[in-house]
């Protein structure tokens, strides 16, 4: 059985793990005086570990560090202490929750051990100690591996400068990592088949990290689904409210017509004219009420038309609403509501002397429903995955409007296409007619 080189572990292992922690904490939200905190916490943590180990040696009366039993115990204690100290470093320098610090340090430990396994395999294949601590290959392997880990794991695991890790997940990951790295590597090293351990330990660490990346993807998809469900509920409530408000407007406009007729009987011509002018001005709002042949579409278009009128935006519609009768109430409201919200937002950024118009066209051709929304916009748009990138600071929920439109179109077997040309934003939605015969689940 072999003993463990504790002297080199006290120097190189903390540096290796510290380097991995820097990689995994690079994108996290930082506390003030980050660099100073990093140096202070790293030095204090390392000093505390050394003092703790020295105290253990003295209390236990350990004189021979070369024996297997002694080095086995001290190696395990050293690894645990260094790991715990890195948790403190992350928590002290980054503005994150404690469980995120545990998660970050654990992922860093997994990556450090992967690099350790790579070094073992390189040495075994070459038959030389090419990657031993302090050699040029040692630094090259670590630098290259950490660079790759940053792009494969770190950038995909952090969202909004935080790790989306729960307390149970962090605890499970840290305990399983300590068991896998410490126990298995100790046994493998003791019986001189470290290269075999290097193979399975590398893949174990790799698959654990990949599983964390996939888990984050699933979490993001679940969050997006939850958000869309809340959005659906919100749109349903908005539709109900809009329908009620427009019904009230219709009744008031109808009443005003009768009042105008009655006022014409007033003998005082001046008062009559003033009253009539006032009421006719109030009735102008009725011009914003659109009739397309589809009650749901009338509601959403009238709601957005009132917004356009208030902001001096011309809304031009050529719509055969009856062709959309097969669509669900909330789906129709979501599709046109989001499309017009995006168009209005783009037009509001224009100067008044610019073209402040929005055009909507809905027609049927060759068993297809074509929906087209056009508006002018200012500046350039960068596209990613078919969606325009935002220039807003809060990007967390950006794009959900267009994603909702895409979701509705795909739900009915259709698709969405976005074009930008000559400062005109064109949203085209195509839905097959035959889908109307199907019951959409």
C-alpha cells in the first residue's frame, strides 16, 4: 500500500481547487470589494486549514506521516477541510445564498477531480510523470480543462448570476461528491490501480456535471411553462375585462345617440350647439370599436385600437374575423394581443413625424389562414433563434410575447416567420385551415 504525498497536497490541491472555484464563481453576482475579499478569505481559510491539521497532528501525537494509515486519515481530513474552506470563500466573495456557495464549490471539486483523473491517465499512457505537480504540462492541462469546463458547464448552469440549486440538491451533490472522490480515490490509490480509478471517476464526475446542466434546462423549461400558464390566466382575465368595458362603451354610445336627438329639441341654439358638440366628441370613441365578424377578435382589436388612438397611432385593419372562429378564446386573444403589444411598443419609440402606423391583414388562401402584422421601428434588430434580441436591461422574461405567439401557432399546426426590412417589422403567422376541424387539446 502507498502513502499519500501530504506535503504536496497542502500546496497544489488547494491551488487546483481554488482555480476551479474561480472558474465556477466567475459569472456569479459579486459582493463589493470582490478582489480584496477573495484574497482575504482565501488566505484566512487556508491558514485555518493548516492550523486545524497541525492541531490534529499534535493532539493525535502523529509522528510518522509516511505510514498508510496515518496518511489515509490525514488525506481525507485535508480534502474535506479544503473543500469546506472553498465554500466559505465563495460565500464570502459572491452575493449568493449559502446553498449556492455549497453547490459552486461542489461543482468545482468535481471538475478539479476530473482534471486529476486526466493527469493520471496521461501519465499512465505516456509511461512518464508528464503532468506531475509543478511541471509545464501540469499547468497546461489545468488551464485547458478549466477553459473547456467553463464553456461546457459553467455558462450553461448559471442563470441571472445565480445557480438555480435547491438546498436538498446542494446537500445531495456535495455528499455524493465527497464519497465518490474521497473513498474511491483513496482505495484506488492504496492498491496501485489509480489509472483504472481515473477512467471511471472521470466519467462519474462528467456525468454528474452534465446531469446538473440538463437539470437546469428542465428547470428553465418548467419555469417557462409555469410563466406561460400564468400568462394564459392573465390573458383570460384581460379578455373578460376588455369585453365588459367595451360592452359598457357600446351602451353609453347608444344612450348618447338618444341624448343627442333629444338635445336637438332645445330652443337655445347656443346651448344646444355646445351640448351637441360635447356629446359628439364623447361619441368619437365609438370609431375605435372594430367589427370583424369575430366577437373575440373585436374585443382585443378594440382594446388595442383605443390605446393607438390615445397615442396618435394609425391602426389599419383588413380582417375577415369569421375565418378565425375555430380558435380558442384565450389563444386568439393571446396571439393578437401580443402581436399588437409588440407593434405598439415599437411604434411608440418613433418620433411623431415618422410613420406611426400599424397594419393588420388576415385572409384565407389555399386552405391557409395568413395573419400579417406590420409596423415601423427605429434602429437595428439582432435575431437569435428566430427571435429579436432585446435592448432592455431586464432580459429574464423578454421574448415570452413572441414565444406565446409561436406556441399558439404551433398548437394549430402553423408556424411564425419574422422579417425586418427597411425599418419595417413584419410578423407573419400561417395556420392551416384543416386544423379547424380538430379539437385542440
